[in-house]
C-alpha cells in the first residue's frame, strides 16, 4: 500500500483490499476456519474499535489475537486478568525517584498498540473499571495527570462463557465500549482434521513462526483516517437508525442498544466496504455487522429468556422486519 494521500481518493481502496487478502492468507495458514471472525477482527482494526471474543477454551482465541498482531508491524502486549490483579497492574503507577526527588510514571502493559486481555471476566470490577477511560478516550489519568495512548490502539479481550466460579460479569457500560462481540464455536470435522494435519507438518515449530508483517503502523493509521471518507447514503443511515430504534421497542427486550451502537454500525460498514475495494456502503455491509455490534448490547426479558429466546434470534427478527433500502 502506498503511504500517501492517494488512499483518500475514490476507488483507491483496491490497494487495501489486496493487503487484507494477503493478511487473511497469512492468518489462515494457522487458524483453520473462523473466516468470519478474522474478517470482523480486521474490520475492528480498520475502524478503530475494540473486540470481545467469547468461546470455550482451546479454540484459538488467544492465538488468533497473537497472529493478528504479528501480521501488523506494531506494538503488542498481553495482560492475563486474575482475581488479584490491581488497576495499577494494568495502567501503571507513579514511583518516587530518589535521584530527582520526583514521582515518575511507569507505564503499564496497556500502553501498547494491540493489547490482548486474556479472560477479562476473571478480574474484579475495580480492575475492570481501569479500562473504562482507556477504551473510550484512549488515555489514562493517574494522580491528576493524563497520559495519551499512541495510535493505533486496539483492545482484544477474551472470555469463557461457561465458567462462573471466580468470574465477574462485565458491566453494561464496559460491554458498550466494545465494537464487536465475536462468539467462536468449535471447528467442523473437516476443519479439525486440517488443524491436526497442519500441526503435524509444523514438526514442533511455534504457530507464529514465519508469519510476516503485512501492514505497517503508519498504513493502519492512514487507513483509519481514510475510512471516514467512505460514502454512505442518507437512506442507509435511516436504515441503521431504524434497526437500532427497534431494539429499544422490541417486546422481547428490556434493554436496547445505545446511540454508540449506531455509530459502531456505520463505521464498521464503512470498513467492510473499504476492505472490498469500494468507497461507498451498500446494505449488505450493514447487515453483515449488525449481529456482532448488537449481540452484547441488548438483553432479553426474563420471560423470553425462560422460553429460550436468545439475543441472536431477536436481532435476526428485527433485521427481517426492517425494510432494506435499495
């Protein structure tokens, strides 16, 4: 990709499309299946949003995040959330320097570009709250001083949906700060066979070996700015508004989506269009991101939950009800 202003011109996203295909090819050398999840992770990177990945242990949630970081030439850090983790272990702390007789701020592991938080729901609310400011405002305030994060900045968090012992449910305000919630499932029989075959062929080598960087830090920043130049017609903005509004009035839901969900849907749809080499949004771009944008922002009523109605089903029902503009 050329790192000049040419990226802002109409139809110049073809270069980005080529880079994205190359990046997906590198990740797919290790991660078998999960094409939809990889697409959504790339959308999050390009639209400058955070991602929550949910799935049972052993299905490569952490490995996928590592591979994504490997294909992007930028900073990477990993934080293992545990019940005894303190907020200062995440954001950093002020330490007294006896030589200068001043307090100096030592940055925590959150000061990176791609931050992987493993098992985010294992830390108590006090530690989880340390992420509120940094995820939304891209800054950390310690002892009255504000420290800004460097661009690009992306939080990838994982959680296990099955374990309840020693876990803490994420508050709604924090969930709303995630662009997407991606739910990973088990691989198919054919995919599992290919996973075993690939592992056997590696002969003990690490999965992340020989994975080259495809995008540079500068290119990511340029693309993130260029995404805003993607055109979206007013009738499509009305479509997004109608879908989000339906979540607030649906009889099966007691909590609908916030205006942030509308903005996330628009930005994600623009990134989808750019990844496909277009400088304009089509209805299919919007439909492809509605479930991961909304799934963690809405809640079914207790009665509907008892009946087995899921948030996924309600979103699908709303998508079917709202007329698609053409």
